[in-house]
C-alpha cells in the first residue's frame, strides 16, 4: 500500500484518473480566472520558497516565548518581502478607500498564505487589518497624512484596543475614560478598574508601539460615549512602556499563540488633543464637543471584516477537507467483505457523509461571501446617493452570515478531523490548529448568538411590515410570499425549486412562530424586553433558518448560472444539491412543520442524499485537488499531494526534540531512583 | 462588581442564598454517601496540598520536552504518594479480579484528581490502566506471579502496544509478526513495513521499559491471529532501547501532550517463549499451538474501560459546566432594558439554553454509567453460571453508550466554552485542555462511528427476531412493543411517560426504516455487505436513537426512585425532563414521523423547555456547587469558588514568562532593525 519514496500514492493516482471533470477549470473558476491563478501561484512561490520561513524545529515543540520570538522574526521578514515584491507591491495601495487597501493586503497575504508562514497567528496582523483601516476611516485629512504615512512605511507598529477584560460585545459599557483637560489641551486616559483594562488586541502584548484606543470621552464635565484615540504605548527607540502604560500579554490560548494578544491599563496617561481621531466627532481646543451625523465609513470597515471572515472560513475549511479527503483515499481500514482487501475509508458511506457535505460547505461559503460583497458594493453606491434604505438589510445579512459561516466551519473542521481518526489528533496533521483558528472566529468580531439576535431584530421588524402588507427588500421578500404559511400543501418534489421554496417556507414559519410567541408574552403582561429574552431561543433559530435559506438559494443560483463545461457544471450542481438536502434532512422537523414535505417524502430525500454521495464519491479527490492548495500551506502529512501519509507522519515525528536522544534525562533524575527504591 | 481581595463575589453569594435545595445532600448522593464524600475530600487534600505538584510556571509556557520532564517528575511523585497513602493504600489490591483493582486505582487517582495533577496526561497511566490489567487478564498463574509482582511494585513500567501506524479499529489487520523459533524456544518479533510500527500507546515514547505487544502469531508455518507478548523495550539500568527496538514519541498532539504517546518498530527482536501471555492460548515448546475456548476476561476489561470512559466524560463535563456556570453568574453583559445595569449573562435565555442542558447531561452520563456497570455485574454472574445469553446485549449497549457519552461531552464542552466568550479561549480557563481530553475519547477505545455500527448490527438482528415474534431481552424489548409503529396515534401529553414512550417509538421507527432500506437494497441485487454500507448513515442514526432512548429512560427512572428530600427531588426531576425535552426538540422530525407527536404539539414542548430553564435558573450555581470540585481540580480563573474571575485572569496572565521582562529581545533583534530601515 505504501508508495516508493518520492512516488505518488497509487490510490491517489487512480482517484485522479477517475475524476470526471477538468480540475484546472474549477481552480480557475475559484480563483476568478486563469490569470489570477497564475498570480496566486507566483505569489506563493515568492514567499514559500524562502528558506527564512522554514522551521528547523516545528513551532509546537518550542516554548511559548520562543514561539513568539520566531513569529516576530518571520512577520518582519514577511513584511519586508511584501515591500520588495516585484509585482503587486504595496506602493499602489497607499491611499484610501480603506476597504480596497485592506482587501489588497488580504489578497496578498491573508488567509491561507499568511497561515502557512505563521500557522498560529501573526503578531503584526492587526497593524494592517485594524490599525491602518481605522486611521484611514476615522482620521481627519491631516491625521491621515501624518499617521497613515508612518504606518504604511512601517516606521511604527499599531494595534486596535477596544475590548476590555470585563466588556466585549456591549461596547457602550466600556470603562476606559479619556478626559479632556483644556488647560494643557490634552486627553487623560485612565483605567478606573481592573475590568477596564484592554484585553485581547493582537500584537498589543509586546509588539505594537502605538494603538488606537477606544475610550469614553469626557469633556466639560459630560460623557459623550466612546471615541477613538491614538496612544503611544512604547518608546520608539527602547520599546519600554511609556509612563502610566501597564502592558503585557494575556497568556496562552487554545490557538493563535503567536498573535501576542495583550492587555493594557492606563494610569492617567496624557496624549495631545490632536490624537483623538476626529473625522466624525471633534473636541475643540476649549473642550467644546462637536458631533458629526455621519458614520458611514465605520460601517464599511465592519462589513469588510465580516466578508473577510466568511472568505477565511471557506479557506480554512478547504484546507481541512483537502487533508481529510486525500487521507481517506490513502487510508485502508477494516473488512467490508470477508476475505477481501481492506477498502479505502473513502468507500465507506459514513465517511462520505462526513467529508462531502463539508466540501460542499466550502463552496456555499465562498459563493455567499461573494454575493454579500456585491450587495455591499451596491448598497454602498446607493449610500453615496444618500439612499440608506438597504443598510439595515445589509447589516442583518452580514450578521447571520458571519455567525453561520464560522459555526458551520468549526463543526465541519471537527467532523473531518475526527474522520481522520487518531492521526487527526496529531498537531502535525494541521487540523487541530486549523480548528483553533476557526473556532476563535465564532467569538471575535461579534459573538455568534449576539449576531443572530441582531438579525432576528431585523426579521421581527420586517415581519410586522409584511403583515401590514408592505413590500419588503429582496432578502426578506419571502416573508411577503409566505406570511401565511398554512397554505394548501402541494406535492413534494425532489427538485431544487421545491427545495429552495421549502427553505424559505421554513424560515417564514420560524420567523412567524417567534413573532407570535413574543406577542403572546407581551399580551400576557411581560415587558417587551422580557418577552424578547424569553423568546430568544426561537429568535436565534429563526435567524439561522433565514440565513440557511439564502445560502442554499445563492449556492443553487450561482452554480446554475456559472458558465463552465458540462462535466464541471454537473459536479457543481451535485454539490449544491447535497448541501441543500443535507441541511434539509438535518432539520426535517422544521420542514415537516412548515413546508409541504410530508413524512412519506423523507425516505425519498434520504435516497437522494445517498445518490448524491455515490455520484460525488469518484470526484472527491478531484474537487479538493481543484482547491489547488500548496503542500506548504496544507502543512500536513495526511494531506500532501503525493499521499505519502505514513512516511510523512513518521518523518514529522522525528522532528520532536525528545526523539533526538535515546534516553531523556528525566529517567535518571526521577524515574530510575523511584523504580530502584521499589526493588 | 469586583469583589474585595479574598472575598467571594457578591453575585455568587446571592446565587447561593437563593438555591432551593441542600447542595450537600446532592454531593453525598453523587459520591455515593457522606462517608465517600469525606474519603474523597481527604484524598484530594492529601494529594493537592503537596507543593511538589504546584507549577511555578504553568506547563503551557514550557517547551514540549520540558513539559514531558515535569510530567515524569510529577507522575513518579504521585505514585510514590499512592504507595505511602495512609488510608486506602495499594496493598489490599494486589490480587485479581482485574476490574476491581483497576477500579480502585481509578477511584484513587483517575478522572478529576489525576487531571488536576497532570492536566495534559500522565506518562505512567497506561501502566495501571492497560499493562497491569492485561497481565492479570491474559497471563497464566505463573506469569501473573512474576510479572504482576514486578509491575505492582513499580520495579518496571509497562504499556500496551496494539494500534499500528496503518491499523487502528480493525485489529485483525495488524501487521506486526511474532514467529516462533522452536530451535531456541523464542518468538521473533518483526515489523515488516512502516505501517506495522506500533503507534499511539501512552508512555511508550520514552517512559515504559516493558510493553504487552499484540502481534500476529506464526508457528509451524501457520498464522494463528493476534496474541499478546511481553516485550522488554529498554534496559532496566540504562533505559537504552534494547537491540532491534526502534522507539520514540509520535509528536505533539491537540491535547494530552504529556502522555508520551510512542511508536515502536521491531527488527527481528527475540523474546523467550514464556513471554507470550498464555492464559487463553498456548504455544508449546515444540511450536504446537493450543487454542482455548474462553475469552471472558478480555471481555471484562473492555467493558470496564468503556464504563470508565463514560464516568470520565461525566467528570470532565462537570468541570466544564462548573467553570462556565459560575462565570456566567459573575459576568455582566449588555443592556437588557434601557438604562438598567448590565445583567448577569446567566439571565439570558440563550445562555441558560447552553448551560442547563449541558449540566443535565452530566447526570445523564453518570446514571447511565452506573446502570451499565450494574448490568455488567449481573451478566458477569450469569456468565459464571455458563449463561452467555445477554452478552451480545451488553456489548451493544456499551458500544453505543461510549459513543454517545464521548460525542455529547465533546459538543457540550465546546458549547459551554464558547458560552464563556473570549475568556473560554484562554488556556488558563482550563476549557481548551478539557476539550482536548474529551474529544480524544471520541476516537480511542473504539472509534464512535464504528461502535455505533456494532450496536446497529445487534439491532438489525434483534429486529428480525422481533418481527418473527420472539421475545427480546430488556434493552430491546421495545422492538416487540413498537414493531408496528404505524399504530393509531394517541393524544400527545407533556408527561415523562409519554416522552419515554416516544423516544422508544422513534428508536423502533428508525431501526425499522434502516432494516427495510437494507432489505430493499438486498432485494434489488446488492450483496449484503454493500447493502449494509449503503444504509450505514441510517444504521448509525438508529443506534443513536436507541441509545438516547435508554439514557432518557434511565435518567427519569433513576431520579424518580432516588430517596432524597423533596426540594432535591424536584431539581433532579427538572433536570431529567430538561434532558428529555431538549433532545426531543433537537430531533423533532423523528418524533413527528415515528411517535404520536404532531406539529401542533411542538409549541407546547418549546414552552415546557423554557419553563424548565426558568425553574432551574435559580439553582444553576447550586447544582454545579454540588459537584463539589476542588478549586485546584477546576484550575480555572473563571470557575473558582470565590468568583474572583477578573483578578484571577489577570494573575494568571502574570505567570507568562513573556511578562517577566518589559521588552522582549525580539524587538532589538528583528523589529527595531526593520522599523529603522523604513524611516
């Protein structure tokens, strides 16, 4: 079963021969065209061939401190290379709009390539992802001229400090204060309590020397809510913390251990008045507060971050399914038929059921992220015309999509990791650290339950509008159609049209149920807030159903209108159907209640699912091959292109420092004295 | 909100005042009586007060190698203390039966206490958990006399080597060979391929000097299948690997990084004939193979291990929910009502929905583990009378129970970890390493999908028996009752009787569906093996439903017959109902299809669930307090008894070595030169 040194595993060779479509065609489709594929591969080559990024000893064997030191070395080298890059250098991207700059950085270094170089987080990442966009989005023209130039050139390193030890989601509750002193024209930053300490910002611990700090602004004896301030944290020469700055890292985490997440306390730290970012609101020299009505740009950054998260989730999951699928083609296990050789585990129906819906999820996330990005651009141009109508809709869609992409990705990564058996538990498989990155996203940039409840608030409002006969915006137009879902049942058909309709009927049914139960509670004498809270399990479920419905719809729509060869089209349609039927069967109770599905139809759906697994099985390796993920990005003995799983697992084990000596000193120090004493 | 140094957090004080039952009564119930509680607390004090177990620097900051060295030091000290223990010393437990010995060790050091001392695994654990029981279970009287004595006294350290790099679940596929050479009366052990290398055994890497090795026995030119052999791995004096032994650790893992999991290859290693464990089968001096019919004791060890796993899962989950529940009482977040103070997150319905069903799961697992252990003892005494009738039933129950307890525990730990927001991502919260321990159990000792399919095989057989009118053994008797589940529907009632019946109707319905679909495939011309494989998604679902039904039934039965005070009884009944209704609603499609639940009843069930959450909310802290988990075992700033969450989080961060210096050397080495070059 094991291939010769250097040769490709024979099972993988066969899988690739049996693939029914052109994998390169799919690669180009996913990259956005052949030129983009080539550009990506050049970029990967430029970075990944650099020996400075290779670890002699894998990071997981080093101490926490050593890991940090290596990550600083690599991050500096990475940004140096970015500055020196022959094509696509940073020079063209020094000007706002922020989103396009940030997206360009993202494209160059984010997601998969970045995580190949710094598998467990980049201590300089927030400089680009948050510090620069905030300067650009919230600074005045003068502030941008000075600070953005210093930041772009990497003369200074910044981060973004908002979350506090005692305050996350609810930013109005932040405790850090910035009190204006007109006598010196300075703001005084202070942490009144321990829970006011900033906690979590990446790079804050020991890396950044500046930060945008979000604090409650006090001037002329009045609090004006939270505002952003540029604060110098460390001396530019010595890197010593500035006076009054209490700073360090928050400690080891489940993952992302080289992001250097930090804490930050203020003891009456004075900064010049000019360090308040004043694009929107201002404090004049005498302390007068001047409020601006617009906060559009802040909104844009948030939207951008959520789209990036959905793209990241698709990337991480594509990595995980590539690893698990190739491994499942190489791994043989058990006896299916007496006396026959052990089959590839990919031939087990239960294994297909773990892998193929997870592969389909990658496409679902990619297509949804593309769609919401297009929607954002449309809404954005409407905004420029002063039309704010679709802003709440966009907000509602981005909230639930972020929640579903992150939680789906986290479940799927664990499902496919467990599908690799014990070997998926090895750090070298790269699946554990992928999970660490993915599960973190369920919490950051809006905790998922909180986000789903934000979408629910929008749904409850639009439901009332639907009931009063108003015509709704596109993403909720189904509430007009199905506002009375107790319509005469039609016959169920195993077609995508019927399925899409059913998903929307379920969403409408659950929105309606939540709305009615909330009303019932309000009529029973509860305050609206209590009624909301008591109904919140159903509100979360309604948001989830709403989001699932449009992911399903966009997936099916996208693959049906994509201009590709017929063999590829067939595979993409099977993927979309699998995604839909999988989620339908996993929530069949809702469909039995709210759609025209009846119990007698369920067997047929199960069969449809199984037939899709059978059809997709021969293309499983081909599909993950199309993701075209460089071996150095996969970074997994289970997932490498050549399928030399066992040889690579063994080679990885040899990198453990414990294996460099036949006898560890603990034997002589502890064990031998103990064993001898028992003789 | 933050308490004075040393005082208990005021929210927790209030929660404890509002608890409606006597927490000590529940503690005694869970421990098995007041005397056992006292014994446990003495034992905890004896071990946990020892300064040798305290880490100056938390293990997560050390290198992999340093972590191993500390774990050997601690493990030796732990076993030394065990030998010197005033009460309950090892002396009384040197004789078989293996199960009672192993259980005693388990009781003394397993689960929670062991994981408090060695949070990420014990490199000596397999010596007690597998090496000793195997010697006792499979050795002849002479072999026991010699080897057990050496092992009990800890003159030697052993492990158990079965799994290979290329072979896990399917042990008949193991490749390691043991070929008998009558000319020297030795076995020759050999690894014919890389995939034949032993891979995974705990302590194998650098700790054990002996192992029981499972290998294919060849004698007189014939293979007799797998058998156990005692092999010396390392010299007792020098600890150097013995000739022909290729040995080391397999590398870093998602968790359990101090268990020292190892690999082991053989190059024609010779061992005396007497080193084959011959209680069951023998090889005579001339090479004649003598087979024994009995393998009862092997069976006992396996059963014991599965019960222990279920108990462990309950323990780990009780730790996780204690941490998350206390944190949720201390943490305040967001505005429920405009202008009102931020409420405790425990007051959010969605938070209750994450915590309380997870707390209920702890009880469900404990009670099911107790029940299966009683069943094992009954079946065991029947076996002594030669009655093997209930053996398959016991096997079927133990397989699916192990699968559900581990996968439920893994999901629940992640749900409550995520319910702690960002702070649950901190290693110091102890939730990440708890997940690492729990998710590992989904794979080891029988991969969950494989185990569920084993139960399914039993269910398919009993289904045929039910259909042919045979009376079935107790755990599957419901198949007799509901073999035709299209019975006239009765009216649904929100009562536990109706609920239990519905769970069994669902199980029967799913068993029947899987059986019929398999038959349909066989009739269509498929081989039985292919039909089995094609139906396996539904077979897994049938096993799961079967297992869930009896967990629900045993939970409700246990709490209704437990002799406790009325206030405690009320809480236990609410827990059991919550568990049942939670799982019912999460699978409501099955209930709509197979039980007398109709769509109109679902709202009522949702309300029942919500009312249970409301009733249990005031007792949430009281219930987890009753688990009575020592602060050193919880080992979490989020979960300590005093609720000083933020102070403790900050104190933990101060233990990071990176925080011992204001400026890390990487600034001068890498960052400053880079930043300067950009000026």
